[in-house]
């Protein structure tokens, strides 16, 4: 072997490779591989937690194809009161993978909001305890952040009640995920004034904001249309588009909007043809017409109008093409049969192909059918997936909350999120991180940390 060949085979010192090239290479690896490499050594751990890599890899994930995109499914086990998060590839006959478990999450009506690979899982918005459970989950890293308590409850006032709303969004200007909390007290002698707070991922604290609602928000005026996660026609969770949170109002013909950067509320009027209405159909059936709810498609706010009981073959969708001028453009989704007979496959999300993910439905004890609709080609296709692993009993499990999901390697640990901010932070908080194991059986040794200075001792994956 000559000297030139030896020189060519000499290992390259990684310190000689530009950081930009290393980050570009790492951004092309699967999330599971990157999370394993975190524990190799401190330099690798630093690379993989670099915000540039986190953002670059997620950008590739949402545009890279089927290997980087999956269906996210929530499954509630009535016998154990545990909630399991599963994922499945959008390929035919794909099997589900267990991601993590929320222990003893309760049987309360629950909802989830998804953004950038993270999930806010909380009790249904509306009349509830201001400090009801709320978690931010990253299924890829198997981490769960328990949000701190918002406020203490005033027990001196009898029969007090609260309308509580938590909405999950992303501020692209600050490059930060945020949670908006709105609480309206209801009791004799109280003025019912709404209190608004924002949970920041950079400070891990709730901060009060002096935002003024654009109308009198006493009672249920701020309410969502009610929903549940397992089949109600009205999936009323918040939708974040370009740093603005949106949700449908129950008693006001409009869409509430909250700008995460400006921290201001506004109301977007509905197009006249999309205003909700009701009529009495044959056999005394009360029908909701243009029953509206929100989704986003390719960064555009979309209003979907459904009739809950009518035997129609179309769903109307209104796209807010010009946000500033509030210009709505109408489109339709046409089915081969009336959509109730087809299992009410209403639009839920957008996937990597640009197709609209419609509400999946179970077709047997262990299979789910996922309809996908191409808005440009006006065509459908169906994907069937296998449901729960064998250890998750089919009898006691209720499935729901199916959304598109792209993996993110963003760590939910406070010290990792702090590197995204130059602002001083306070070390004390009431939240914590839950580390769950990944395997065939249920996670063991799950610990919720209630103090940032506490060191949990739990079996399972190391968070490095």
C-alpha cells in the first residue's frame, strides 16, 4: 500500500469538518438515531440539541416523504385510566408503534392540539377547573412537560365556576412555542372579567398579558363548540396559522384570533354563506347546517362546514386566501355516497403529500381505514393500518384524536429550551418532565418532577 493510499484512508478529525456540514448531515438522520447519538459523548449531545439542527431536521421531516410522517393516534384504556399515544405509517397494512403513556390521565373529556411535532393534551376547553391537567408531549423524545398551575382557586366565594381555555401555538418571530390560557370566573358578586396568561417555553412560567377581548366574554360567549376526541362532528380545538391562534366561537358568528407576537385579540367574520344555522328535518331530526370548524391547509386558515345529519355528498370548505383583507374562497369535497353513510370522514389535517387527512374510522377490531383526499386532483384514496399492539386490550380501549404527525427532536427539558433565549430565567417552577420508556410493555418507573432541583430516579431511557 503506497503512501497516497494511506493518506486517503486516514480518519478525518471531526473538528476539521465545518459545523454547518455536520448539522446538515445530522438533519437527514431519523429521529431515533439522533436520540441514540445524544448519549455517545458531550460534543454529540451538544450538536443534537443545537436549535439550528432541531429546526433544520423538522423542516426536512415535514417535506421529506412517508418515512418522516405518520398518523398520530390517542387511545384511552378505560380499565387502567391510562392514555396511550401511538403512531402509524401512512402505508397500507402498517402497524402502530407505541410512543408513550400518560399514567392515570382520568376519564375526563380530553382534547389535543398538535404543532411542530409537539402535542398539547388537556381537559376539554369550557367549564372546568383552571388547574386541570395539561401536558406538552414530544412523542419522539418520549418526554412530557406538565404545565405549572395557572392560579389558585378562590374558595371564599361559594358556587364559583370557571370557563377555562388552553390553546397551543407557535410564534415564528420569537421562534418559540407558547400556550395561551384564558380564564373567566363565574359567581355571584364577580364581574366575570377574563384573565389571560401565556406560558413561555423560554421562561417556563405563566405571564399575565393585558389583552382586551373584543366583546363581553361573560358566560359561554367565548366557548368553543363542544367536542370530544372520538367522533363528534365538531373537533373544536385551536388552530395556529402564522403565529396567530384561532378558534370558533359558540354564540358569536366569528372566529376569535389572538396574535402571539402582538398579544392582541380580534374577531374574523365568517363568510355569509358559512354562517351556522339550524332547521327541523323530517321525522323531527334537528339538523345543524354549515356547522363550522377550523383546520389549516398549507399555512392557510380553512373553515369546514358540515351538516350533522343531512344525507349530502359534499362538504364545503372556505379558505382564507387573503388574511389581511379577509378574503374567503370556497371549495368543496365531493364523496361517492352521503358522508354519514361513509362514517363521517370530515377533514382533520394535511399530510406531507398535500392530501387532506379525513377522519379515520375503525373497520374491524384491529384495523383502521384512513381516507385521504387530494384537493387538486379531486380524488380519494384509502390506507388501512393495524391498530393496537397485542398488549393493549381491544375491549377496553377507545381510539380517537388522529392527526398527521412529523417527528421533532426538540427537547422539553428546561435547560435545553433556555439556549433559544438570551433573556434571564427563573429556576423555580411547578412543572416537570416525564421520561417514559419505549418498548413492548407499558412504561415503568415514570416520574413527574414537581421541582426543577429534584433528580428523578426512574428506569427507562436516559435523557442524557
